[in-house]
């Protein structure tokens, strides 16, 4: 089994951290299901679809 390159994984982590920071700056957050919600109302802004076509 091959393992991912550590530098590659660190770069992906940076991208995700930047994305979460951007969401926070817009008053948004990711919930435990990966959906994007408004921080104050907890209303879903973007629902992640679990179905792949």
C-alpha cells in the first residue's frame, strides 16, 4: 500500500484551514455533516449531497 507524501498532505491541510478561515470571516461554519451553516441562525447555506451520479 502506498502512503501519501507528507508535503502533499500538509498542503491539503493548509487549503482546508484557509477555507474554514474564509467561511468564518463570512459568518459561516462547517457542521459535523460537512454542510455550511450561518453561525448565528444555524440555517444551512449549502447542503452537501451524499449521492454521487
